[in-house]
DNA sequence: TCCATATATCATGAATAATTGATATATATA
DNA sequence: TATATATATCAATTATTCATGATATATGGA
């Protein structure tokens, strides 16, 4: 994850619909969610959602798979961890404890 | 960290200068960096930097302390971990392993 | 009080992004 | 091949964001 990818990722997540989509896909995990179902669940028009999904794709935050006429979207966790690593780079200089607090917060359950 | 705070945070980080500032402050940790030094090190004009620092402050990503005529800025790690927690909410449904990979990446050293 | 330094605010023009209606493309089925 | 469904693209309008010059505020020192 380099600088411009990071900017694209944060820019993608700085809009309500796209943040909602990404969080939905994070929750869905490996199951992913069909494009149409994303539009329906978030109550966003088809073409608006399509444009927003493209932004998330270009930012590398999600990927998709076509199955016949439908397209299933997934959060890209690999990209997400690259993003967080870039943001937290060298965060431990002089004080590892601070960094650890951030890590603890996102630990599962 | 709620929805609108999260949007404000990602929006703040989606601009080059502000991303640079935040990463600089993450590296600086508890020492923080003086406002003027931030402008100098990133080669950004004073009023532009002031506006960008205000955006980061409003997003809750940084805090500051005035010492005489100078103002020292710090990354707000508490806010950062709230942001990540919001983004990763329920990420473990059905597959804790995926979440763990993300956590491992940002572990110190 | 007067001046210098450090930082913030304001107004504006330029660039970017968001939503929408209309339309196009891709796939499945009859 | 004709039709329906699922999704993407295009063009245009509106809205948002950015950097800047000018100016204001806050603090310290003479």
C-alpha cells in the first residue's frame, strides 16, 4: 500500500454510501454480498451504487466475482491491512504502548 | 466513534497534506510537533496548513496544546483506535482468522 | 504601549466529486 | 433470435473541497 493507494482508499471511505457498503462487506466476510442486494439493503439507486462500487474497486478496498448475471462483492482484507500498516508506520518510535492500545481495540471479540 | 465522526476522519485523511501530517504525528508519538515545524517540514504555506490542521482537529484525529506563541500538535491515538474499531465492527462473523491477519500487520516491530 | 512572531479566519476562484436520467452491455432463458 | 434481468457507462448539473491573498487574533518582549 503506497501513498496514492492510501489516499484513494481514505477518499473512498469518506462518503456515506461507500462507508456503509464497506462495513457491510466487512461483516459479510468471505460470503460477500451480491451487487443488487447491496443496493436494496442500503436503499441506493442502481447506477449510483454501481458508481460507488467502482470507486471502492479502484481503491482496492473490495473485489468482485461475476456469477452469471450477478456480481458478488467482497471486502479485500489484504488491502485493508496494508492501509492500516501504512497509517501506523513507525508508530512505535519511543512508545510501543500507544500502538498496542490501537491494536487491542480491533482484536476480535 | 460514530458514523459521522468516522466519515469526518476518513475525509480528513483523504487529502495529501493531511495524510502526511497525520503520519508525521503518528511517528512523533507523545512528543508531538509544533505547528510551524509541521509547515516547514512538509513545505506547505502557513495558512493552508492551519486550515488543514483545523480539519484534522475537527475530525478528532489530532489534538493540540498551546505553549506561549507556539502550538504543539499530537496524533490522537484514542480516536484512531475508535475509528478502526468502527470499521472492523463484527468483522469476525464466521471467520476470525481474516480479522487476525489485519491485526498482525499493524503489530509493532 | 508598540512591534514582532505564531497561528487562525475570511472571501474567492479553480478544481473535484456526487447524483441523476438515459442508455449501453452482458448474461440467461424462452 | 427475442426478451428480461443485472450491472455499467455517459453527459450534465449541482455540490463540495482546495489553495490562496489578505487580514485578524494571540502572545511575548522591548
